């Protein structure tokens, strides 16, 4: 089930999820409340935060990573409490009432694609 959280609850959730999962990177959209979240978490934690500045509109971003999904470069669990809501949102995008999960997915895939390109360039130097 997708939750829409007030800022204090969102900040607490990021911290608790980071503690549970120990991520190497936490991507946060560097706009609106995301800017404040990044600033607050940088001051109060040592979390591996990466601000993502979205480029273009959501539909264009989704189109830009659709080949990655079609090529099977996105793996989803076969069973997760959030999976049905996620699949519904993805399959009804851009006409779904909410698109936060699609937006997060496309921003992550774009970041991963760009990071992969950077690593390839570094290796070839």
C-alpha cells in the first residue's frame, strides 16, 4: 500500500529504512520537500544521500528508461506487500491517480544507467 506522508514522518521513514537495509546510496528528488529532506538528513546523519534533479517531464523520463524495463533490466520480487500497488501504478501510467512510484522507478533507472555509463568511461581511460 502506498503511503503519502507528512514531512516529519517521511524523514523518520528514510532513517528507519536506511537502518534496516544499509543502502550504498539513497536517491532523493532534489526539489520541493526533497531539498529540505536532503539538507536535514545531511546535517543529522551520515547517510549516503544523492540528490536527483529531475530532467524533463515524467512521461519523457519514463519513455527514456522503458527499453531497460523491456530488456529485463528491472527485477521485481514475486511476492511483496507493495507489489500489487506498484504494478497497478506502472501499468496504468500516466493515467493513474498517483505516479510517485513510477517517478521514483524512472529516476532510479536513469541514475543507474548514467552511473553505468560513467563506470564504462572510467574503465576505458
